[in-house]
C-alpha cells in the first residue's frame, strides 16, 4: 500500500509517500519561518494562504521524485488536528478531494500521534512497549506506548510546555524567531555554573512538568544581568540546562516506575543537541535504550503523517469524504485501529 501524507497543521507544509513494505519513498517540506519571522511568530491567516500555494506543487514534486502518479496512490493520510484551524482545513480539503476523485480511502491523523511514531521510521525502530517523551510545540508529555493507539498518559505539563518556555525565553532575551534554536545556539557560548536557575517539579514525586516558573526566573535574571555580571549567553545556558535536567530526570523516573528499558523522544525539542547528550548519557549509565527520529523528522513533516496513516489505514475503505478538522484534540482519545 502506498500512502500519501499531507501535513499542514501550523507553519510547515509537509508531503510524503510511504510504502508499507518498502518504507519511505519520498518526502518534501516547505517551512514558513522566514515569512513569519517578520512578525515574531506564526500569523494564522498567512500560514493558511501559504499552505494553499505549496501543497499541490509539493505533492507533484514528491510524486515525480518517487516516479509515481496520483493513480498509484492507495490511500491518503492528512493531519486532522490539533493545530491552526485554517491551516488544517487546507490539507484536509485537498486530501479528501483527492481521495474522492481517486476513489481511495482518506484518514485524518492526530498530529501528535505522528510525532509519537516518527522514530519508527528509522532503520532500527524500537519494539513496543516503550516510554515516549513528546516535546512538540505546546506539549510536553510522557506516554506509555503499548502499540498503535494504545497510549497511556503518564505525565503532562501543568502550564508552559518546554517548547513554549524556549520561545518565551528567546523573547525575553531579545532573540529572533524561532526561539528554540536561537536559545540553544546562544547557550553554547554561556559560561557553565555562572547562573543557577530553578528545576521546576524536579522532585515532585510525579511525572508532570511545569516551566512557567522557570520563565519567570529567566525574566528576573535578565533584569538583574548588568548588576550580576551575567550575560544573555549565561542565562540561555542556565535555562537550557534546567530544562534538560528536568526532562531527563522525568524520563528516567518513568522508565523505572513502569519497568521499561526503551525510551523514544519526538517533537521539535527532541532535536535539541544538549537534551540528546543528557539522555544518551543517562541511558549509558542506567542501561536503557533511547531512540530519536532523524533531525528532519523532529519538526512537523509529511513522513510521520503518512506513516501514522498507513498504520491506521490497513482496514479502511472508500467512504464518505465529508470532513471536519479538530484544532483541539486529546491524544488520549485515540483508540487502536
């Protein structure tokens, strides 16, 4: 089965073709970062309009790269939610229209399930069950994953997610959009141990997260930086170390509490170099294995949607191609296919 994946949940248009026996055939991605940078963040209406411009040309490009035509496609998977409503409508309407025309199944995929399963696209995917750290956009969650659609929420963010904290810290430090990569780059120039920031909920006894207090501590440090002889790079370094320590400790606790020895990390913050170093070190010390998607699949992409769709389309059939989008959608609501 060949599945076309379409991702348009926010500010990246992702298209991919996945073969259930041969794996990923081709994929393409257009990022809107340059367009939104002028405004310091994503402008939903501009995002939607850009998806309209990009989705069909990218689909044609991916088909050409794979040496296929639309009539070779057996099914279409698209991001139904969560995300920006207008952006989701673009991918959804294109996917359902194509599926109706070609008389093939189409299925709406949960964006976070796509991220959750992205490491399974790699050559040596982890077997079920495993613990998953999902650090994508407004989400920081720990999940016990027993199979496709078998997700148990172990811990969640109580306020700001890690990604949000990175973005807000970037604004406090006067760094450009997107904030996460900018903070990480600046952190490399910071002096270790020049500043100590709090580790929220590090010893809470549960697997939940909270990063709003850390953001407030960054604001205080930034206001006092001249007096305390602390640079923006020092603050960025201290902030990143605090986030990484909390995420690593909670992952280790989750593995120990549930008796598992496999961890996957997915989502945009999963590309953070310092986080990967810390998790790799913890894995070596404590004897568990950690799996990541390749860097290009940490951010939003069509490959993860095509793969997640393929896992759920095995029993699907052509049917009603009316559709809705789900800008808010709890991952825990999903059931096994």
